[in-house]
C-alpha cells in the first residue's frame, strides 16, 4: 500500500480537496468583516464554501448550525476519501471514524442526562455516516441514559460503558466521557499494527503526539483549575504517547505546583505550547492546534507516497473548521480583529 502506484490516485484527490482550503487573504478578510452576517456572507459568497452553503439563507444560519453544516461536509469528504483505499486501509477509516462517533455519543449521553428534548438532541448530532456503528435513531428516541446503554449492548462500546452507566447519577458524565475517549484511542492503537511498517510508524507518531499534548493539557487543567490529586490525574492520562512515557507523566502529575510543572514541561518537546503555566485555557488550546498544524503542514508539503498525506489533509480540514467557527463566533460578540487572532491558529 505504500507504493507510488497505490497512492497516486489518493494524493491527487487530496490535492484537489486541499485546493478548497481558505487562503491567508480569505482568512484576513473574514476577520476584518464588521459583523456576524457579513462574515457568514463572505464565507458563502467569496470562498470555496459556497458549494456547502449555497442552499442556506445566511440570515437563518446561527453559529451552532454553521458548525454543524461544516462538519457534515467534512464527514462526507472523509467517507468519499475512504473509497480510494482497500483492505486494511479502508478499515482504517472506519477506525478513525470512531473519534467522531464518540463525539456524537458524548452529546447523546449529555443530552439524556440533562433531559433535553429529542429536537434539541437531533441538532447536536453531526456525524451520521455509512461508517457509523450505532443506530442513531434508537439512541435519540431513548428515554434516558440507561436506555442509551441498552441500545449500545451489541456494539463495541458496551464492554467499557455497561458498568459505568449504572453509577451515572452519583458520578455524573465524567467517567463515561473518559471511557469513550479510551475506546477511541485504544481502537486506533490496536488497528495500526495492521498497516505496513512505514505507515504504522507514521500513525504511531501522529497518535502519540496528540496523546502527549492531550495529557499535558489534562494535567495542566487538573492542577490549575481543579486541584486534583496526582494519583487521580495520572489515572486519567492516555498512555502510548510519542515522547512522554509513564515516568514523564508521573513527574508532571506529581509536580508540587504550577511553577514546577512549567519547568518540567519546558524540558520536553512541547515547551512552545506550555512554556507559561499562567496561560489561559483558550491560549493553551490554540497553541496545541498551532503545534499540530505545523506538524501536519510539514507532511502536506512533503507529499510522500504514504498515509501521511491523507492524515494531514483530514486534520488540517478539521483545524480549518475550528478556526472558521472561532472567527464567526467572535463577530457575534463584536470582538476586535486583533483579539480574534488570539483564538485561531497561525494563518499561513
């Protein structure tokens, strides 16, 4: 699968999709619009997103709906791209899709836990796809979280969730959401052993870097906002990092304060993201995205005949949606262009 011949068609398709990414000039013009309506109108009329938004009246598109539309389009492209692969590589897309299904399942559990209506829940479901492993219609109709669990009995999720759902009234959603994240990461980690050595190494790097950043962010938040114990922090970290092993994670979890935490992080490969322990949460999130974006852009430019081109496209497309939604959201609250730039990744 790593041969030039097998990747030629895939990479050609991806280059066409990448041609629809926003340019730095288009980003800047959206940022410079005077209000929400003008920003959405520019996105619809002056960018490649015209094809996605043409059937919608911008006056009726609120922020949540816009994000929903963009993500639905993303999943359509995700599914179409999967058809360029076969065998284990086609199965890889089903495994990667678990990430999005998990996001929908979190929304379903949260909505049922809070007693939201079926109509409200329906508006939160984003990732319906032929790749889905669950019956969305049944889950939406479920009367409570316990019935959601019943409807998941024949899926891979129930093994990890069945015993947790019983204690949801006492423990809330945290353990359910953590278990869902574990299923996502563990499924990918196991499956990539089916890829060729070059692609296996690349996927281990991409997943490992993401896990490292997620772990440091989790420990940062636990220490700064929730004063959680080191043992509890370590218990909810995701293993299988790229640069940070269990001993590195223990050091971070057991650091005595934010100053020591920052010093330890400064010695890792991720110092540029977490160098200042006094950073606000939104800046941490932005800098994580910047770090990932830089990594994926490097692989995009290399354009090698391996899985990196497809993964880079998929991740960069998601980051673009995050940036667009952040910019549009800032327009709703009349945030200045200078301030808006603090919420988005570095524009190339």
